C-alpha cells in the first residue's frame, strides 16, 4: 500500500509463499540445500503467513477448512460472516475425485 500497489488474492498467495520459503530457509541456519529445504517445507503443517490468511497445511498439501464470507455493498467488500477471523471446521472438506 505504501508503494501504491493494489492488494489482491494472488498477491496475498505470492507474498505468503515467499514468506514460507524465507522462513523455511532461515530455519536451516546456513545448511541450505534443495533436499533440506523440501524437508523443512514438508514439516510445516500449520501456516497462516503471520496472520495474513486463514491457516493451512502446506507440508501435507491439505486444503484449509476455513472461510470468510464477503459481499459487495456500495462498491466495496464488506464482511458478512463470521464477525471476525475465519470460520473453520474440518468436516467442511470434501474429497471430489
């Protein structure tokens, strides 16, 4: 925002992915290799980008059970549900093969 950029969902995903990469690489404390990085990323089973988005499980490639419902009112997004944070329930995940 300080640079005049627009916040978008793809931007949030990209920023979160780069933050996850940097966090995993930093945790290796100088012993960075592809194999070690992949192992560190696979061990990350709880990730929310520091509060940037709902919690997910990238290490096990599992979908998030969380959502927020927004609606457009007067040309802007407004929160409809829940009042704050995210609504989460593991039973909401359905496999669609």
